[in-house]
C-alpha cells in the first residue's frame, strides 16, 4: 500500500470537527436521489496503478455491467477527504468516498456523513445475507460513533511484528509471547552482529506505535487514550507510562534499531528489512503488498503479535477503512447499491487476491501473506490503532505527542525528559483551549 493509512495518522486534523456525538447525518438511507440507481460519483483514496485501485476498478466495471449504474470514479489519493471537505455541507462533489475511520471521525463536521446503520440491513446481491451479517460485530463497533455508522468498514490495517519465516522458522511455531522473551531475542540477534529492528523514523506514526503498544500491553486498551485526555498531564508520570518510555529509550540508545534509522527516508529501512539486512519490523498489514517489489527471493511474510508484559494475549491495534456517503449526497441510493455489491464474496475475494489485505468480510480465503495477522485478529480481537487518540484528540496528537515521541524514539531525549515534557506540554496545550 503506497503511502499507507498508518502514515496518514500524522496529518494534522481539524480540531473543530471533533463533534463526534453529532457526526453522522440523520437523514434516511434513501435520501433525495435524483436519478437514483442510474449514476454516482465516487472519489477513492487509492491512486491509479495501486493494487487496491486495480481491484476496485475491476469490481466497479462489473457493477456497471450488471446494474447499468454509471460510476464516475476518480482516484484522488490519500487527501481525498481534504479535497471533498469544502463541499460537504452544501453540494458534495462526490456521492461516495472511502477513508480510514480516524479521518472520518476527526475531519467530517457534524452532520456531514450519512448514518449507514440502515444500510447494514441491505442484502448482498446474489447472496442470502446482509452487509451487517458479513461484517463481524467487533469490527462494526470499531467503526461506530455514538452508536451510529458514518462509515462501513471494508478493509482493516493491523499492526504486528513482521519477520522472514524462511530465516526464523522457529518463530512461526513459537513467537515471543512476552516483552522479556522478545528482548532476549533482540539481544541474541544484536550479539550476533545482526540489526534486530528496522524503523523508518521519518514517519512519526511508525515511531508512535512502539510507545503506544507498550502502554497498552501494560495497562490495557484505553490507557493511552485516558492519559491523552488528562488535561493536567499528570497521568504520564504514573509508573507504567514511564516504564514504557524507558523501554523505548533502551531500544533507541541500545543500538537495537538498524544503523541510519534516525536519518533515513522511507522506505530505506523497510527495504533493509525486506532484503534480510534487519530482522524485525513493527508495521501494518499492508506491508506484504508494499514490500513485494523489493523483497528478497523466497521471502516468507510471517508475523506475531506485539509482545505483552503478562500471560494474557493482547488485542491487535487496527484501523478500519471503508465507505462514507456524505449526508447531502445527491445519489445515495446508487451509492449504497454499489457498497452492497462491493461486499459480495466474489468482489471481496478478488480484492484480497490482488492486495493480500485484511478484509472486514472474513469468510474469504486469506492470502498466505496475510494469514498470520488474520489469525491474530480472529483470536485476540482488536482495538483502535493509536488507542483512538488519533480520532478524538488529533491536534494534541500532532502538535504535542508526535514531536516528543520522535525525539524519544531517535534517542534525542531520555525517558525521564520525555515524560516530563509530555506532562507539561499537554497541560499547556489544554490550557490554551485547544
């Protein structure tokens, strides 16, 4: 996935758009629909030539052939929602878009997105099932806003630790289940002269995954979100949060990241990993699709869950992406008809085959490169990537947390300095009324 969803978590979101309780529009699912079922305009976050674009383009052509509905599709790229925003509350330039949940919640103003709850009851063409029946309940909940559905998830991207199964066959059978076991593995690799970890530190969202994953492993889902919501900043000083920072400092200053990570330009370190010059990579489930053009011959994409501090399995950090219909769209019925078609098992399987993605509809045959992460999600469950902070406190995330976390991950500040500055800068941020 070129310029994947995780990297876009670093984009500044409009704080004024965080009126989440009123996010989804209250209009009926049919809406005002001149020319219903005849045509619609669809703006996609994928770019022409990407595997995801190719898969969707083929499905859209089949949809038009079978229904006669014309789809005016534009492959806008990752800033599709930014381009659409100026028209959302008047006459939307598109009837349908796709986007990650964090952007939908933080960037779409109150009443700007149709509540697609009723659409969950729409039948999938040619099948004796509904959209709501093919999307697992936990994934539906992951994309909810106050019980409403401004977005229906189609694909999810989930973080885990990736490695080449051809080099580490023993890890496929018995991956490290605790941080202590993982640290011992890293120490062993480092002692052998290997580069244990790859990280393109010019991508703030990649850096952030380390600290957030460690916090959630210690304190559970919602703990990072709770600290971000503390307007005094005092929560960051609690022992578990400080201990997580110390673990990141140990990795950064202990030489566990591959040489040059703190001055690299993406995808230099990722390419190092894919060519067996680094051992492990904490990354999203788009990785096999993104790295396949430069991975070493015989590379086996294997992955394990981020190691916790205890015996219990951690849920997996995931970001759902899917379909959004603007509340004032002119062709809602046609848009929902296309959505239902794209949830068809044949279409989902074709998308999976072409992209090795993790699909919201899970009764399809998973591509080998996505098998491990799919099994983890099914076994351990999910939580929102960034622990929901990127959607709920996007300005704090961009202006306060990411710059400080970048310094921690690149060894420019100690864990103690990181915690102290995070506390004081968070308090200052909320005092300014942000």
